[in-house]
C-alpha cells in the first residue's frame, strides 16, 4: 500500500474496504478498489465550502460536502449561547409539515428538554457525538423523544459542537429516521474522522462576517442578560402545587431519566421516586408521562418561564 493510500484510509475510514490492505497489489482481485470518486466528490464540495466561508451560503456548501461522505436525511445548524435559546442558522431536509409544529416550537421552548442543549448549557466540550452518548437512560422512551425526534423523522443523529468563545458554540445536527434507517457505526466513524476540518470551517464562519450575514443582527454576540435559565424553567413548573422534591422528579422524568436513574441523581430509593411521582401526578390531575409532557409544554407556551 502506498503512503497516499494509507493517508486516505486513516482520514476517511470506511472508504477503503476491510482486509489486509498492506498485501494489496495492482493485480490483486481479492479486494475492490477504494472509493476514490467519493473522496474526489468530498474534496470538490469542500473546496466550494472554503470559497464561501465568509458568506451566508457557506452552510449550504458545508451540508453538501458532508452529504458526499454518507447519506444524511436532514440537518440543522444552530448558534448555541449559554443561558439563551438556540438560534437557527440553517436547516435542510426537514419536512414542511413538521417545521411549524415541531421545529419552530423547538426553538421557542422545546429546547429546554433537549439533552444536547442541556449538555451545552453545562459546558459540553466541542467534538463529535451521537445521541446515545448524551441522552439520559430512558430518553428513547420519553415523550420528548417521540415528539421532537420520531415525529419529525429524527430517530437517530450525529452531532458536531464547535466552540466560538466561552459563551457561544455552533452545533450541527445530522438526522436519520425518515426512512426508518439510522447511521451505521462506519458512517458515524467517517463523520467523526472529518471533525478537525468541520470544526475549523465552522469556527472561521462563526468568527468572520459569514454568520452575521445569516443572523442579520450583530447584537447576538453581545453579553446580554440570561433570557431563560433552564433550571429555573423546571423548578418553577408546578410551583403552586408541587413540593421542591416533586418538581425535581418531574424535571428528571421530562428529561428522560428512568426511576433508577432519577433515584441515583437525587440520592434516594426507587420506591421513594415512585411515591413522589404518584403524588405529583395526583396533584396535577394527570395519569401518564405523556400528560406531564403536554402540561409542561402548555405551561411554557403561556409564557410562565421566569
């Protein structure tokens, strides 16, 4: 194997077929040829992204480049600022039927339960992640997952997070699920392998005039007072009816924690969690997590977050 081939294999795992690559020779028919057309398409799209990094169109070019590496059904790129709601920068592939009902609602209030937004608010390091690495143990059974992921086709995702400064990050989410599929381990490995390039491009875009052209308002970079504190939103929900402990448990249930995980987080027994859950359901006149979720979203909708 030549040095160039080794570089290709290391840079984009999955482009070169598995096997004893060192034994390959031009006459060998034991292994198929590497996917050089795919690599060429990536480099061509990447060049276009570089060219437009200071323009509003950059995000579309970056999305196109990533799509040459592996099929991506939908994508969402956002500006994440500590203590502030995420700001949508770009999206593609999300069905129009869901954009008002799901996506717009997400940016106005639904983000308060999103595991990535919560992790970013607590200082998640930049890098490449997938949902299972971040989400609570029972998240995939939660009403939030069913509403904001499954209903909009985002059954599974890969996620880049890039630091701009101490208070601001750019997130790039790639979703699968509209066709009932999901990213394979090899696809995730390929996406992770290009993190250094994606990180530097997004950082350059975010610190140049490119992002300002998308947002249209330089004031978003100012150190403004906190608009909505995530913990405050949870802890004020049901404050007229629930005890502090019951609100804490409602908070963890809504985020997707199981009874066992909730007990571990609060340092109490699972039986005590079940007792508090029963009490808070009775006080709120509900019978399920679905009703609790609907009540919380309605409460946020009415503007009761302090």
